[in-house]
């Protein structure tokens, strides 16, 4: 009993000592956010809504920018041997030179003493555009020998259009290096800059390497594209008749193969085209005329070799083509 009394007294003494120690310790709660942050964030959001986003700034006017290093990195990133001095000229557009001269006049700088010793990319752009068009025309003619000249022109026009070229140029990082009077860079300026880069590559590495560059970056944009999305044919049945007449094939005869929901709001018809008792193609449509036109387009795709299941384009490098030849020669 005496031992129990001593134990209870010891516990009581320890509790009083702990209370004294805890009174001397001060604890502060941290919220991790300042009190002024909510009002400041609300004010900035309201200002952004009223004034709109700030105007974009060119990459050259932002910090940590070395133009020479960026141009050299552009050449190394693409694994191409550009002439750096000529490549810098390819990024200088006439609108930039004109805007720079006007800016200097506004500042009162004498144009005679501080003249711009820069050359624009007009000649390089013309040279690159001409080579691009000739290469793509030859490539389409070799890949699709049955395709008529109108179809080849439409495919080449699609690949050299502003939408396709600017898409490729932006993904290659050409927009950040382009010297333009406006920001963001307009599509026509970016298009001419890309063609100027092609002209520089032709001067630096030759026509063969430039052709491989165009094949890898422009021709690949044909993947997943339908022929008649690029080539607008108003009368596909008339074009099919002309093509079959050139090949001495009997004219096609449209026949209704099957239909569904003819008396509903959404009917569906399947029309087949027969020539010499053989089915050339079949196509669906909401009306008989639409189904006949679609069947004619399917038949034209088969004649031109541009079907959905056609042989994939060959984008392999030249070394893979030369290696089996070297092995076969060495084995003999």
C-alpha cells in the first residue's frame, strides 16, 4: 500500500512538471498563404478580363536569347549541313528591314552613317519554292504514274499550301528564328521563310539531300489524306468515263445493289458500277446520285492507285537501300 502511494505521488509530480514546461512553449499555426494573396489574385484576374492578355513578344526580345547559338542549334537539330551565314539571311524578311528602317528614322538616327547591312530572303525563297514544286511534281509522278496532271497539280498545291507549310515550319522551330515586323509571324511570311530555308539547304547540301528533307517533312503530310480532299472533282462519273475510254474498257453501268430505310428520313443506298459484267466499285449515299458519285470516286482511286490500303510510302533513308546491294555484291 505504501508503494502504491509513492507511485501515485510520483506520477502527480511528473504531470505538474510537464504542465510547467508546456506553458513556456509557444506554438504558431502556419496557413502557407498570405492574407493579401486572395485580394491580389482577384484584382489581377479582373484586370486580365478587362484589358485582355498582353501582346505576344518575339522570342528574340525575351531573356536568355543567343541568336547565333539558336541558328547553329537549328542546323544541328535537323541533322543538316547548312551554311550558317546564308541560313541567317534566310530568316530576314523584307518587312523586317522596312520596319527597322522606319524605327530608326523615328529615333532620328542618320541612315547614312548607320545603314542596315542586311540582305533579305526574297531570292532564296523563290529558289526554294521552285525546287520544292519541281521535286514534289516529280515525286507524285513517280509514286502515282496513273494520276493525271490535274491530280498531280492538286496534290502539289496541297503540300505547298500555306496551311501545310506553316504547320511544318512551326513544328520545326522556324517561327522563333524568323525576323518579321509583326508578332506572331503571319502565315505568308512564315511560308516564304520556309522556302528560303529550302533554298539555303539546296545551296549547302545539294539537290539530293534537299529532296530527302522535303520527303521527310512535306510528303509525310499526305499520310491519312484522301485524294479527293485535295483534288476537287465536280463530275466524278464523267472523269471515270474518260479514264475508261483511254484504257479501252467498256463504259460503267450503275446498278442499285442494296438499300435501307428508303421511306425514312435517313435513307441509305449502295450503288455498284459494273463494266463488262465485272464490279468495278461500290459506294454509299443518301441519294442514288450521291451513291453513284461516291462509287465513281472509289473506282477512280483504284485506277490511280491512291486507295486507303495502298502500299505505304517509302521514307527509309538511303543507307537502308544501299546496304542490301553492298551485301549482295560482297557475297558474289
